[in-house]
C-alpha cells in the first residue's frame, strides 16, 4: 500500500513479540508440520479426467502433468522442507482406494480420512486439532494437493522464509500470493496493505482486502491495482489457526474439539463420524480469510508460475509449456478431439462454477 508520498507504507508490530531465534532450514524441518489437503472431489475436472484416463476420480490422484499424480508431486515438493513423519494428508474415506499408489513409500506421511468432504475449513481444522495432541506449539504450512508450481526450489525457499517469520511472530497467518498474469475471475484475490516484514523475495504485508472469485470486471481492477492471487497455501502457528477456527467457524471447531476425548481409544472412529455428521460444510477462504482479521498477512512471490489447474483450459495451457509433455498429449493418443469438445462445452456454458 502506498502512502501520500508514493512510498510503500510500513506497519510496525508493537503488539507482537518477536523471538530472537534465527531459524535455519533444519530447525524449521524439526518444528514445522505440513498439511496437504486432498479431500476435494474435483468436480470441475472430472469430465477431463474421464476423457483422458477413462477413470472417474479426483484430479489430485491422476498424472495430469507427468508420470506421477498431482498429490505425489505435491508431497515430493513438501518433502524438501518437512519430513514425512510431520506431514499430514487430509482426504476422505471414499478416496482411500486412490491413496495406496501415492503413499506406498516406506516414508509415507500420516493420513487423516474424513467420513465425508465438509470443505476446506473443516479439513484444515481437523488436521489442526489432530496436531495439537502431538505438538501444541507447532508451525503449520498448509498446501492444496492439486496445484501446479513450476519454480519449486524458489517456492520451497519462500515457504521456509515465511515459516521463519511466523516463528518470530506466532500471532500471524501468512498467505502465499502469486503475481497475477491474467485477470482470473475464478481465483481468490488478495490486496496487500502495509508492510509488516521482509523476505529475500519481497515484503510481507497485511491483508487489506480479500475477494474470492470476483466478477470479470472486478478481476480486471484487482490486476490493475497490484492485488495478488491467493494460492491457498499459508503458514501459521497452531494456536493462531485454532484461534481463528474458534472465532470464525465456532460450530465446526466445537464439533471437532469433541473428538479429543476419544483420541487413541477404540471409539475414536465413532467420535470422528459423529462429529462430521453434525459439522456444517465450511470454506476456509470464505469462512475465515474474507474477514481480513488484523493478524492476516500475505507474502507475494514474483516470477512464480502457479495454477490451480481448475479448468481444462488451465490444464492444457500448463501442459503445453512443459519441456516433457504428459503422455496424454502424445501424438496418436486421440485426445485432441476430446479436449476440443470439452473446451467448447465449457465455453458455451459460461465457464464459471461457484
């Protein structure tokens, strides 16, 4: 955010208590937990997956952009910073049959299977309540399982720097933003405000505004006024995350909190099913982020090629730029007509789904 002189405004943090501890990558790996969200049903990409692979499964479990699935690619990326024993994959019972192939390694992450998909808000808080029983002061980095990041080294290094900032300022939740390359109306947009910190790649700012899936005209204005795409990845501390859930999603938080009394017992599975049967569906962005609480920040990474792969157009666009094309794009695979038909169908339907 610019002040009246045109300079970038800087906000000081008198209310926060910085630690004097300087975090190294090894330190962060020993204290950070990664949560990978893999419980989505991938409805928008199901037609594409069926055409290309002859299977009806969510996109995170198929090799859309290479020889391994999007989930496996995400886990390999996360493993550069966080070990498998401190990584949790949140999925659902109906996806268990898809997980075996991606989690067959000896160093497989922990898995939380939800009885049903209750949205990203519930999935994140379920993981948070689970981690609290093992590491109540943890730093937590949350990632979708089905996104594309080309500059993986830069992305992981950026996450490490943001994690170090959160270690010093544990009251903060920092979103990871990407510089927009087009006025995407189906993305979440974040407006950076006053500067509250620095990484080697740029400032960390307060969030001044948040807009989820704006109309096309609003997306144009966001791009023209230096808003960032919300990559849906973020870093925070467990107490801050649980506090956010308690404040903004109290019904979800209360239900999940009841599971703790049955943890480790033969009744834990029953308790999880009961909690989910009474828990409303919640979206993390709409339920928490759009309130723009004072502790919410964003750190943009310039030069990041990122996509949520949420439409056939985006999948084809990213796949076309890869140095090694995925198998389904190979000559003779007869996918060109199927893709053209899908893209035309989506364009005719308006191309937007909420």
